C-alpha cells in the first residue's frame, strides 16, 4: 500500500522525463500526493504511472499557463528541469529562462512553495550552466515565495561510464592520478525521497541544501578500484591529463568561429574539464577547499550497490550528453 502523507498536496512537477524527475514523480505518487507532470509532446511517459500528464512547451510562458497550470490550484511547484547538454544556449533557455517563467506562473497561481533541484557545482561557477542556475536561484530567493533549493552532489549514472571498459578488461581512465576530485554520489531514488521529504516541510523552506549520498566521499581512483574488485579483474589504470581538455576547447573555439558545431563541442570540452578538476562536495568559500565532512549525507544506496546492480544486469543508466566517459 502507498505511504500516504498526513497532508497530501497537489504538486505541479517540471522535468519529469529526466531520471530524477521520474523517480521523484513515483515517490510523490506513492505518498498519496496528486501529481501533475508537464511534458513536451511525444515525451516518454514510462515511470509516470499514477500522475496526471499534461503536454506543452515549458519554454513558452503561455503554454505553461494554458496547457499546464490551467488556472487550477496547486500547493507546490517542484522543478527538476535541467538542460541536457549544459552548453550556453541550452543552459540559459532551460536552467534559467524556463524556471524563471515557471516561477512567475507559480506566483500568479498562488502556489505556496517552489522546490528547485539545482546542483552543488554552482558553488564555484565557471560554466554557463552554473551561472544560469545561480541567476535563477537568486530570482527565486528574492521572489517572496517559500523556496527550497536542493543542491545534490554527483549522480550514480555520471560515475558509471566505464563499467563496460572494466568488464572488457580495459584500463580505467583517470584524470591525473585519479585523486584530484571526490564526491558523495547519490542515487535517483534517494534524491527523489529527499525532494519529496521537502514538500510542505517548514524546516527546509528558505534554505539552500547541499546533499550527498550515504557513503564516504570517493575519488575516481577509488571508483576504479571498486569496479575492479567487483568484476574480479586486476586493477589497471591509464592517466589522462586534464590539460588535454583545455587544449581541445581552445582549438575548437578557433574552429567554432566558422563552424557552430565546433563551438558547441568546445563548450562540452570545458564542461568536461570542470568536472575532471573540481570536487562535488561542499566548498569553503573562504579557503576554496572542498570538505567531505561538511557535505551532508542522506539515503541508503551506495555506489557499490549501484555497480553491483549494473554488473548483474538489473538496471541501466541514462547518461547525459556531456558525460566524460
């Protein structure tokens, strides 16, 4: 039987076709909330059973109001929107403008709480996607609506790109010595539960909440060692210099003056370099150091659990357009 919340709410959910959005919709429905998902026409709807599905264009304010909210009452707007590529045009269109329009619509509709799925990487912004997210966070904070901003660390799917390499006996690729960065990865289900726990929760309103998974911080080298141990293969690593990505981005910038496709690839290379050199942990704004101990943990599932399930064929990953490996 579903776990029904003491006070079920009516929730308007954006970004429900992403892996986090689908997981969040499922948890909200299970808890007895009335969930309306606003999807682009033709979007896959698997995993959204029990929710009401409405279709339109999230980048069009008129469609959002007419096809989505329809002048009806909602208690919460929960946004899991995120650009697929993170390149500047996509980031400003989705991470900022679409969310900004949703906020305006929420205020007009009298929605009491706006829950935003952001990202922990905005602490040290160097990329368009981070500046776009921060610009919207600032709008949300200044809006007067009760807000909850959740900044998760790395997702399991972003750390799963080398499973088949290791299984095939190939070396695990590392940037530098594999100890340049660390994160506390979190599962879709655990993050979805955290978002659902934030619905109507006064302790989480008016707050920016960084969050990681339940295990200690892990470096890329430790991820590789874990995969080799789980597959029973001897550990083999191959180092790649992060500077290579900077050089590729610089070269593509030159080519991109004449070829827009190259400019887009340059942006992806810069995104790759950022995630190859920056940890996904709470960052001390004074010292600039990342602090695993200061990064809160939540949930039950560890990266080792996820790797075991992947190796056993019990699940798959839908990975982003700018995945490194």
